[in-house]
């Protein structure tokens, strides 16, 4: 997923889904390989101007990203911990 987001030059839609902080905190308990994948995803989002702009416009940092998905139609869904 990270690679796909990294090279994406256009997104049909970008949806941000806020998940309860308690669910987002479970990321810390995932195996190291999964945690590394989340860090790779966060770096890819940072490098993608389209997706990072969508997060910035909502005042969301990539450090709260816990997952993402890209459909065949280039619809992007980014899941973030809701810190409120």
C-alpha cells in the first residue's frame, strides 16, 4: 500500500476516517514487522503531495495514521487515530 500511495499522482477521492484512540493505540502492540509497515506508509503519505495536503487541511499529522487503502478507482481512505 505504501508503494502505491508513494507513486500515486492523482486521487479520485480522499476520505479520512477517524478511529477511536483506543483502537489506534493497538498499533503499538502489533508485531515489529507490522509497525515497520505503518512507518513506511506514513513516509509514503508524507512524500505524496495530494494525500499529505488532504491531511494537512484537516490539521492531521501522519503520526496519527494507522492504515490506508486505495481502491482500483484511486479512491484513497486514510485511517487516523482520533485524538479528541
